[in-house]
C-alpha cells in the first residue's frame, strides 16, 4: 500500500532550512556509520515530491553541473515538484512540475509510485498541504544537535496528539531518529 512519508532532517529548534532556505547546516553534523536505515527507506520509495524551494536548492547545489548525481542520490525515482514558477528540469530525470491543489496531482503521483511509498522531501508547507488534504501517513524526522534560531519550520501546521503517535525512536551517531504515524485527517469533518 502506498503511503505518503515526510522523511527529513530537522534542527533541535524545529527548522529544516535556515532563513536563506539553505540546508548547509545539515552537512556540518557528523554522520555516523551507516546503520542501513537509508537503504531501507529509499528501497521502499517509488516517487519523490518536493516544493520549488527545495528543488531549486538541490538543483543549484548538486545537479546543475552534474545531473548524473540525481541517480546517485535518488536512483530512477520520478519526482513531482510543486511550483508557481518556471524551473528547469534535470537531463535524464523524470521531473513533473505541478501547481495548485496537491489533490489534483495525487492520483498521478500515487500511480507512478507503483505501490511503493511517496517521499515528501519538503518543504514543510507542502507537507502541510498534503496533511490538510488528509493524505499524510507518516513523519520520519532525524533530529540533529543544531539550533538555527530562525528558518523554515519542520511543519507549519498544528497537528495534535490525537492524530500523531510515536512508533519508533533510535539514536544513530549525532541524530535522534523519530518515526511518527499520522492518522489521516478527515477532510470532510475539517
């Protein structure tokens, strides 16, 4: 069954990017020896979904000069980018640009996932839109020992413990990995 999973790293004070939309803080944190969690996660992914700011940052940092790196990072997974502006694609990568309500693209995204998970890469507001639509299933946060003081929040929505429950937690090197189940929101009830 296809699940929408928000898989991200987050600072101790709740930010996924700094006030300049940069993720550079993430690469300052020492990475532990691989525990296999990344391979398990990415093997279960069929499609990536991200917002324009996340896409633009990764494009500028990694893929403009070296589009082949997409496969190194993400394999052959297609990607949907939600945007209201024109953005370039990545040669050799299946990128779909969408705008408007996330529900309008959901069926195509879920079909492309071929019964694997949909990775909501970010940003937090886009993830919030999927939750608003009653589609978010899981949040996997890799909490890091960094504070930024300002930036882009993990999830700029109020989601209470009525809908969130911890499933799993572990410490790997300098990260505290938390997996939460999200009880899908009943959109009809508001």
